[in-house]
């Protein structure tokens, strides 16, 4: 627990108070969600899509559809507060029921130490948050704190001047409490931190079922693309397909393709951020993606994160491509296959090409427009109190991995059924995540790419996959088209 003096705040109560969606059943979603024509709104809508860590709708959580059905609703002011406390608003797309309960426990601890404040947790949606944030920033009704968006989203917002630096929060927590380089992906070109890490992820691990491998005569988990293709062919039978790769026009397809390019030995940008998409590695990645289509379900043409996860968890596919939420979902929804699970970094074109794991580096950041900055910094720091932090991580064990030293040695973390049962899988994900990257941070040699969020949101890479794989377009023409779209984003 951080010292109570760090949590003391000295701000005046705001004249208006925000309410969460659950507190405001009579609000007008159509009005609150109306797109603003300002330049900020246009940039935000175009700018930062691509949240990768699915919020757990498969296990009863808030779905994208549910949130979007509210009209991309911005939780707005005007409904009246139930008491006289100052309200701090916290947004996150990681809002499965167990996670929401963990957040409520952390909120209760903060409120007990700070009785003048009331914290409202408000779920956002995975792929819908760019429009929600556009409306929020344009209307001046931003949340105080945002968690679990990818590092490149934070970098994009910060580059647009919309976020407050998080260096004071890092100092309050203690920079030496973080694992080495845990906050490096959030370091902005000005030398300050656009966000801080609230966790780490290994989003695109290869998941396999050993019993299906044994039935197909496969003795080793695939290491190369050729081996994976052969395994998918051998295990595909009856109602079971080989893989749940995404081919939809969405963030998952874009981000999975980025990984495939790296696993072919390439990159999307050079370290100096020159676009190098037109490369042999890109064409090899497209060829592999195309060759896997016959081993994926028919509905894969529109697959995104939830669809891909559910396909493997339900047993509809023999392999999976996802992060650690696979563990808790299978334990709850399909426990008969739990004992057969294994995961490894996703295969590469050949054994000489090193693994490349997509880590979205779930972030914690503060919009600069939000009121009560000092109180918000105190709230942010309080989320790293070990007891509450462990509870938050264990709401989806193995999915969001710790970034604070000593957490994995704590009895309350190690004693969890999932972390105990699947210790080898969590260790594999932890190792992969520690060496992970994303489009905003392709390698340690790369400059931060503050346009990565805009590129993912544009679906230029997903549409490249669709044009080549689904529409049969000439790969060189499709790559040229995608390159023009991406270069236009980089010039803006």
C-alpha cells in the first residue's frame, strides 16, 4: 500500500460530476455519441484503433456489440451524483466480470484512504474505443484514468498533446519496483513517459492440444510454418479445423500480419521509420497466410479477437493464436481439454528466424484535459499496491502478466489454481512477452512509431490480407496500395 500522504489531495470539488453508464439509465446515448466535426475528433476516430486483449465476452463479460449498441456511448455528465464526493472516472476495455470485481476492490481501498473521492469504473470496447475517445476529447468529457490500451495508442494520444506525462506516477510507485525495461515502450520522443505499464502480454502464442497431436501422429509442437501447415492438415477432420486465423477487416488481422512479416525475417518499418513493407518477407507472409486459409473455419473471413479465441476454446480448431485468456476460458467453458493444453511462441518461416511475439504492452495513462490531476495520480499509483495488483492480475490469470518485481513470488499469486496448474504455459508466455514488441515498438533499435495506432485503425494491413487471400489480387499491386495508404498516414 502506498503511504497515505501520497494519496492526500488538495483540490477543490468540481462544479459538475460525471456518472457511469450504470448510474445513468436515462441518459441520451444518441446525443452523447454524436461525432464531433472538430479536427481532434477526426484525428481520434482515425487514430488509435487496435486494442488486442479481448475483454472476456466469451465468459460473460462486456462485448464490443453491447458497448457499441449504446451508440458508442460516452458516459456523460448531467445525471447527478448519489453523494457529495468528487468523482474520478476510470475507463478500460478489460472488463470481464472477474476483472470488474477486482477493480472494485482496488477502488474500495482507494476510497477508504481518500473519503472525498468516488471512483467510477466504466468499460469501453476493444475496437470501438477510438470513436469513444474522439467524442470524449472533443466534448471535454474525458475520463481521469485509462488502463489496458496498447502502448501505441498511448503514444499516439500523447503525440497529439492529449495526455499528461506519467513520470510523477512512476516516481510515486518507485521506478525500481518495475521489471527492467517495463516502461520503455511508453517512452515518448520528448524523453517523458506517455503511459506506464499495468501489465504485459504475449498475445499471439501458438496453442495446441496434445491429444489431437498424438491422434494425428505428431510428436513435436511445430517450430516452422511448414510444420504448422502439416500439423493443421493432419489434425483437421470432422468438425475440427486446423487453425483460427483471422481474415476480417479488423485489428486482429492487422496485428497478426505484422507478426507474420517479422516471423518471415522482415519488418514493417526500418528503425528510422521508413516504410519497408514491399519486401520478400511481406510476400512470404502473405503466401503463408493464404496457404492456411483452407485449414480455418468458413467464418474466419470475418474473424476478430473474440471469434478466434472462441473457436479454440470451444474445440472447433486444433490450434489457437491468442494470449493467456485461453487458460481461464477453457478452465470454465471446456475443462475436458485443459489437461492437454500447451503453448509456445508462434512458428517462424524457418528455424533460423527468431521468434517475434506481439506484446501490446497494456498501459495506464491520464488525459491532460481531465480534472483532479493530483488525485488521479494518487489513484493510478494505488493500483500497484501488491495485494490489489495481484487480485487484478488473477481476475484473468496468465492473460495480463505482472510488470512489478516480486509479484510472481507472492503466495497469493502462486497459490491460484490457474497459475499452479498452467505454470509451464504461463512461464512460456512470460518469457515471450519479455522479448515482445508491437508496431509502435518493432525492435529495441526502432524509434517509437507514434502513428502505429492510426495505421492499425485504418485497416490498411487487414485489407492487404483480404485483397490477396480472399479476393485473389496480385500481391505486388495489393502491397503497393497498402504502402500508399500507410505512407499517407505517416505524412499527416
